[in-house]
């Protein structure tokens, strides 16, 4: 069975047919999914989603693109939630160097504080690293956490090796299905199998057979087949390795159980 290590199933794009989306994912062979939070206002939606759909488990965090609307008190709310509603990971957190309108200093402030919370609660982190890989690595070397996943990895082989040294797995998804994504395809092919995890980032990063469309977790096995072809591996062998990798990065994924109330 496949595991989606990054799926925003709570997103409004799924409001019309969320039940059907998860049923289709299960029918396709996706047994589990991590549903990351992006801001304090959506943590309850993440929690509700993971209560409703067996196999889904939450991460809570403040995404770097949401820090301009965040307050320092949100960090207190996050600490309280980590204590009272223990998730699988802290995430999605990190830095984004692509969007100019988001203050880098404010991104760094929230990233550092959330790394500290992950360290204090002994939780892995799910990282957003778009055009900010070296800056993220700098903070990870300073604030040691138990590892996690560098989501949608698009750095160099040297940067990949640095994440691996720090105990992280590297997330690959729909982008590797495009023949023009040469660097990502090369990385996904050449990196050791035990360092990779598979993700959809649904509803974002659709695969090549859905250009510009809505992504969903049922696409994960087909993305996995492309990865198996690139690596010239048996699909079942790769699927088992990716499952083991996901559980190594997110050991709480199979243990997480929803509380009786939110």
C-alpha cells in the first residue's frame, strides 16, 4: 500500500467531493496520508479531516507564506495544540524565497520558533524549502530536531546529502512525471532508495497527465510507477521501500489515533 507523505486534504478545493476523493485514494491503494496545517485558522479543519478519514493523520504548523497574517500568539496556540492534540509532525513550516512579498525576517522568526517547539515536543518536521534550501539547512544545524521530510525537494545533490546527514527524507511528487523536470528526475533516480518519500501535495503540483488541474491522493500510485520506471525498480519493491521510509520519517503515522473530541 502507498502512503502520501504530504496531502492537503482539508483544502477548500476538496469541499465539493472530499469523501469521494479519499475513497478513490483508498481504492487506488493509498492507505495513509499526512495532512499538514498551514495556519492557526486551518488546524481545526485538519483535525476534523483526520477524524473523518481513517488513515489520515495531522501535522500542525504555520507555513512561511502565511506568516504575514500570523500573530506571535499563534505560536502559543501551536504549543498548546501540540500538548493537547499530539500530531504526527510539526508542519508545514520552513522558508520560501520565491514570493517576494513575504518578509524573510518574519519567515525566519516563525520558522525558528517552530523548530524549537518540534525539538521540545520531540516531533519530526515537514519542511517547505522553496528557493531557501541553504537557509533552512542553516537553522536545522543550529536547532537539532529528530528529522522529518524536506517536502517537494528541488535542491542540488550536495544539498540533498546535507538533509540526509541531518536525518531527513526527501519528498518527490508530481513534478518528477514531467520529462522536462530533468534535475528532479535525476535526483529521484540517483539518490539512495532509503532517502525518498512520495507525496502529492494535493490539490497542488498535479502530475503530467493532469496539467493545470486539481491533484488528488489517488494519483500517488501512478506517480510511484513513474518513479519505479525512472529507477528501473520493481514497483512493489519500491512501494515497500517508500512505505518504510515514510514511517521512518514520521514514526507516529501508523500510531496516530484521533481524540474523541476536538
